[in-house]
């Protein structure tokens, strides 16, 4: 199973591809799509969409995993994050690839065994879980890999729930 | 000039195409893209994206006009609206069509001369401005046409501002 994890944002969208063979997880590739703050929103979203479509074409993931956004506080931030997520989900949907969403706490627990791990701990644990020589950076890419790891772990359970008609 | 007005939403995205020849505005077509609440978000966004791409192909608009979202109150709503807007802006951006955003008050003033007109007044005035036999419905389509009318009215000013280096 190949999983594309995403950490969508208008300025920077982290991505990470993880392959799972049984309980063995491997990092295939990861990176970060950056957009120019001086270009209009629709062009920034198109840059993200084009890059993601290239990743979907290149890695042919079986699933896409994203963090469920914590929308506490600022509705303006929620709108901006929503637009970047919209671009990402659209490109997955257009290729009929299912998107799984996980809470921050689910992802941190899957990666580090602790739901309140900080950014640095997540980076270290993602590197360790995937057997990387160094912790992945930038943190957007590490967060994307963490979402993919979480999906790999929960994959079989989520599939069983789906088979039973429950949307995980 | 052909303008595609949009009122993006995950459940219902209103659209309206207006052509402007000098000061004469004409409704070319309008409608509403609806998605099934029982399908996953990425599939609903893909339905919207595919339909919008079809409209962009069919009507070849010079510009897309959308309402700037009022994000008062609920961040969860802002996130959901943001995702639908993200799908819409992405499809415009992928075709290099500029998206203009207007506040509710700018749109209502352009259509009815009054920034606090209610939904019914907007529908009636949109019908009158475009010389339609009946007010356009549903209201999502009327709102989309209103955004297009607003852009048609502000088009020359916005162009002059852009030429002067000011993003309208």
C-alpha cells in the first residue's frame, strides 16, 4: 500500500509518500510545495493543484491522508486553510483516490505514542519510524509523513469499518 | 466581456454567466451545482470541480467573480466554505482565469444601489438588471449572477487600478 500524506496550506503544502508492506513502513519521498505570496490566490492554489496532481501521477497512491484541521479561534485562518485543503481534496477526488482525515491527536499517538508530542518530537519519531538517517524537514513534510504513517497503522481497521458500512 | 459569477458551497454552488457589451448586460445562462451529502468530501469537491471546468470550457469567461466570504462566527463553516471556494478557485487558476472578489456589500450595492438589500430584493434586481422574464432562482444562482454584475460594473475601474499596480 502506498500512502500520500499531506499537510495543506496556501503558502506551504507538505507532502510525504510512505509505502507499507505488512508492518514495515518505508519513506518513498517527501517535500514541500511553496507558493509566492505576491501572486493571486487562484494562481497559488493552481500551483499546489498542479504539483499534487504530478505527485498522484508519479506515486499512484492507494490513499491520501490529511490532518483534520483544528479550527479553533480564527475563522479567517480556517478559510485560508480550507481553500488549500479544497485544492488538495479536489485533485484526489478527480482521480477517485479516497482521502482519510485524522485528528492531530490520532496522528501524534500513531507516530510517537503520545497525543501531545511537540513538533520536534514528531519530526524525530517520524525519522525513527521510517528509518531515515535524519529527521525529515521541513516540519510540513514531517507532518505529512506523520499523517501517512497514521493511515498505514489504521489502514486495516479503517478498511474493516468501511466494509462494515462505517465511515472511519 | 464574459463573466462567470460563482457562489461556492459544498452542498450547492451557484453559477451565472453574464456578458457585458459596453453598459449592456445580458444573462447567458445560470444554474446550481448540487452534491450528494452522503458522498465523501473529496468526491463532492470533484463533482463541483468537474462541473465548473465544463462551464469554463463552454463559456470561456474573461473573468470569474466571487463573493468575499463573511467569516464571522463559525470557523467550522469557514473551513467548509473555504474548501468549496478552494475547488472553484483552483479550476479557474488552472486555466489562468483571474478571480475577482467582492464584499457582500459591494455586490448588493452594484445590483440594487443598497448595501443591505435582502435576498429577495437581490433576486428581483438581478432579474431586472438582466431583463429576465422572472427573477433567477435558486438564490445561489441569483447570488452568482449578482457577483458577475458587480464585476461588470467595476470591471473598468478594477482594470485601471490594476494597471496602476493596485490590486482591487
